[in-house]
């Protein structure tokens, strides 16, 4: 299992590097279950990395976006 976790962390970090993000200066917020993995198993000692480890955070965010979208659609219908 440790190999899979290490592979996941490497994949995330390499994806950020490929997109040309500076891992030293760009602020990153890892959210949800992935944040739990990154925080607990990654060896990050950087002030620009933060972790929201609420495993429901993504769902809560999408719920909020859906409510905002639905409320805007109701305004446009009237």
C-alpha cells in the first residue's frame, strides 16, 4: 500500500510541475481525501501548501456551487 500512496503523491506533484507551477512559491490548497493522503504521507515542509482534510469538502463545495447556480437560474426565469 505504501508504494501506491507514494505513486499517488508523485503523480500529483509531477502533474503540477508539468503544468509549470512553482512548487516553492505558488500557494496550493489540497482538499478532501487526497489532502489527507498528501498531508499524512507526503514529506512537505512548505508554507505554501495547505490542507483541508474534511473528506466531504469537495461535495460541500459542489453543493454550494449548485445552490448558487440554481438561484441564478431562478432569477433569470422570472
